[in-house]
């Protein structure tokens, strides 16, 4: 396993997350989450801890994806993208949908979060194929 690929995939996911929840869909997501502007200011104060947690989470995600690619001898971009799609469909999308059913999340939040997770996994899978 190439750990550089894992680190680069994690960094790519962080950049994608910054774009996704920032300039692309940030305002829409904040409105759909019904985040109070005062709470938003408090969230910004703790952003360092949140980013640190997301870096660890992303490293773990792409370490596991790389391990699965290694276990199943997936070395092509198409194979990695298909694996990422199936992981997203079977595990991520179902968990995100559960948040709509049980936590009362809106469909906008569901679509924004789910689309981000799909793109994150696919971008990470692509990055990992560059380092197999």
C-alpha cells in the first residue's frame, strides 16, 4: 500500500469539502440545516478541532479504501471507481438516508451530504489508482 496515496486522497477530500460546503453549497447547506448565525460564529471558533477530526476521519476512510483495493487486487481507475460507487451505495447512502428517516434531516441536506460523500469517495479512489 502506498501511504502517500492515502494522504493525498485525504487532502483532496478536505479541499473538496471546503469547496462543497463553502462556495458551492455552503449557504444552501447552512439554510437547510437551520443553523443560527450566532451558532455559526461559535462553530468557526472550534473549526481547528473540526478540521483535525476530519483529517483523521479522511485518512481512515482512504486507508480502508486502499486496503480494500489491495485485498481485491483493484489497480485500474474503473475498478476503483466501481468499488467506491458500491461502498457509497451500500454504506454511505443508506446511513445518510437513515438521518432523514430518524433525525428529521431535510431532503436538501440529504442530497448535499450524499453527493459530497459520493464525489469524495470517487475522487479518493481516483487518487489511489495513481499510487497503486
